[in-house]
């Protein structure tokens, strides 16, 4: 059994009630790896299913950071691509 945040990968994708009820089905992405003591809360964003692989691939290769995607999310907090 793997404990969330106990090592790579340092992110998880969660299908919650909004994912199931919203017409776009935005999946909740959670950054579990940044242990910045000055940070308030856990960074999250939502991602449409068609862009989920872009996030997973780039994070797993350390090609991009979670913040790169979070800063590119739309005003509603959903990442729909670059």
C-alpha cells in the first residue's frame, strides 16, 4: 500500500463529486510533494480529462513543475491546455 505523499510521484489525481457532476468532468490534481513551510495549504488545480496526460507526463519527467500548470489554469482554476 502506498501512502499519499510518501515518495514519487508527488501528485495525485482525484475524481470527486464535481468531477462527476460538471459537464467538463474536471479532475482534481493535488501537489503532494512541495514541503515549503511558508506555503499555506496544498496546491491544487482542476484539469479536463484530455489534458491530464500532459500534466502527468511532464511532472513525471520533471520537465515542468506543478506551478507551471497551476499558473496556466483559467480563472475558474481549470487547466484546459496551453
